């Protein structure tokens, strides 16, 4: 197994790379092009952006400049809170596709759950999928209660739920719920924005395998069966994050990493975002 041939099957029949590349805070055309070039060379095929990141146009230009065939890419974008609602979602996604210079995205997500247009936004995603503008549809930052609520009116359920997930926030009940309902969990901030890298147990496990703490965490995600999207603009780290397929963590090592959970978020609390209709 390696990063290029390691794909997960989605509930709608499509497939998605288990390990992808996050483009959050990758800014500037030169940086974007160089970063995507390095990631593609390292084997990444899933690239994750969002309307909120403000870099969709740079992503599209990078793909064009690098002449990467569209069928070699799995492209994700997300609908921002300000663009939610039925009509606005459709309009904003059409604009995203122009910026990305593509006819479709492989995965379209609702970026955060908000009360103001909870069902209308999802109805728009279902329509965009029927129209072929998105191959698969999902959500981001939805907790169990949001998914249960969505199920009361949705024609089809999300195939992916992208959430903050790392050893300090393991979200085990949500992972089980998603697994039981054939929803792939995808980890954003899989390294906890660096907050977890100094944990002694990760250094010890890494030393035993000749790997870095970051590689140990990404291998933990891999063996948990979740998708994950690390990010970096540094060539060596991009390559290092892809180099996790030549070792395995023991059940005891997996348990030691699980035990680091202390419910620590680095991002927003989804329920408050839902209530305030934006990232308060």
C-alpha cells in the first residue's frame, strides 16, 4: 500500500483517497503552485480547499499551470456560511467551479452547520449532485445531533463528515456513529495544529519505528480507517507526511495514542457555530 493506491469506497459508490492534502492558509500563486507540485509528486491526489479560504482561483490556476490531468485529481471544496441557502449555495458553487477551472468537484461539503438555512443548503447540494457539478456530497463539522437532524428531511445522506480530529480530540462516539451509517470520517487538523506533537508518548513510539511524531499520528489516523488531510508548504514535510506506509502501530500503541484525548479543540465549537449562524 502507498498513498497513491490507498482509496476508500464511499456509500454512493465513488472512491476517495484516504490521505489527502489540505490547502487551508496556502496563499499566493507561486506558493500554491509549488506546494501542489510537491504534493502531487509525493503521491497526493486529493486536494481540499474551500470558499472560505479565498484561494480557489489560485488552486485552479496551479492545476492549469502544472498541466495535471483532471482525472488524476480528487478535488474538494466547501460552501461557506455566508453562501448558504438554496439559491446562494448553487450560485456560489457555480462561481467556485469557474475559479477552480473545472466542470465539477469530486466532493462538495457544507463547511459548517448553521441554523438559518440548514435544510435548504443540503437540498442545494443534492441538486448540484444531480446536475453533475459534484460527484459526491458531504458535510464538515457536523456532530451527531446535526446528522440525526439532517436525516429527518434529506433525500440522501452525506458520504463524508470532515471534522476536527487528532489525538487530543478523538471523537470516538462520532466516529462510531459515522461508521454505523456508512459515512466516512475525514480529519481536518489531523496533527492538532502542532499542539500534540510534543507529547512524550508520540516521541517514544516514533523512536521505536524510526518515525517522527507527526508520522505516528498520521499512521494512527490511517489505522483508524478515517480519511485525513495534513497540510504543509515545506517540501520535506510534504514528503514526510506521505511516508507512513512502511510501518504499523501495535494495538497497545494505538491505545496509548487514544489515551491522549482531553477533548481539546483548536477550532470552533460546531454547536455554537450552528446557533450563531457563523463562526462567532
